C-alpha cells in the first residue's frame, strides 16, 4: 500500500506531526506491517485519525462508529488485541468482513490511555500471524512516547490559557477597584456591598464585570444612582 496521510479535526501542528510520525515509523520499522492508523480521542470532539492508507482509515471509522472491532476491546481491557488470522477470527463480524475485503489478514491494536487521552495504534498485515510480536516491539515504545508528548502538550496549552485569563483579570482589577470606590461614594456603603452591587449588575445585564466597572468609571456613577440603589436593596 502506498503511504497516504489522513487527518480529521482541528489540532495543533505538533499533534498532527506526532500522529503521522507514529503511523509512518511503524510501517517502516515493521517489515510485516502493510499499513497503520493512529486514533486520538480526548473527549472534546469526535476521535481523529491519521492513516497511511484511506482503506485503513475507513476500517477504523467503522470501528469508531459501530464499536465492532478490536479498538473498543483494546480500550476496555487496556491491553493489546491481536487478531492473528481474520479469516478464522469471528469476534467482530463487520470489522472482519471489511478487513478481509481490503486484503488484511492480521491486525494488532495497541491502546495508550493517559490523563483523559485515548490513543490507539492499529497495525495491519497481509499475512496471518505476521504481527504477533508487534505489541512488545518498537511500535509499543513509540506509542508510549507519543502519548506522553500529547499529554504534556495538552497541559501546556491549559497552562497558557490559565495564564492568559490571569493576565486579563490583573488588567481588569484597577478599573473594578475604581468602580467599587465610586459605588461606595454614591451609596455610602462599604467595599463588600459595593462589589456585590457591581456583580449583580454584571449578572443582570449579561456583561463582564470589567465592562460594567468601566461603564461606572466612565460616567462617574452619574445617572446610575437609582439603579445602584435598587441593586443594593436586593437580597
């Protein structure tokens, strides 16, 4: 089979490269492997695939949508699933029929589960029993390395998002404090009550607290006396 890449769903470039690397290196390093597919499911969208051939991508798609095939079995058990000869293996009828129709006689599925990420590596062979050692060779080691890298990337992106949110909050804090002072002056209340009024105004108008505060600062509270008093009286 000629190598052909397939990838579905938006992902960072590093993720795309890792999945492609995983499938392509497996095909090069395992003489009996005629093709490979990596599937990635992080619970945020439909599982994505990277395949060395479109026929194999369709074979994985059947499994993901029907649950018929070794991918589900491997993920449920947490162990590799070896189908030594699909001509005699009757565990997954629909998967078996499509695989044999594509010329595949043997397959091995390796599951890798880390921190909410499910990665499976599916290896295919033309000859029965040709992949019996694949579950413990370089493909398994590379799958572990790729999965660890994906988890690290995910945590890094989450940290960047949190840092961005913190930076936004820090930039907004001065105007919120200034608005709180204005409300304290207008209502003759303490700081806790003033910030409570701002939060209620934010919720009622479905606007960010920083935007509400900016409006109070811009008007110096003029024209808002009645609204602020009404909000202060709410339980």
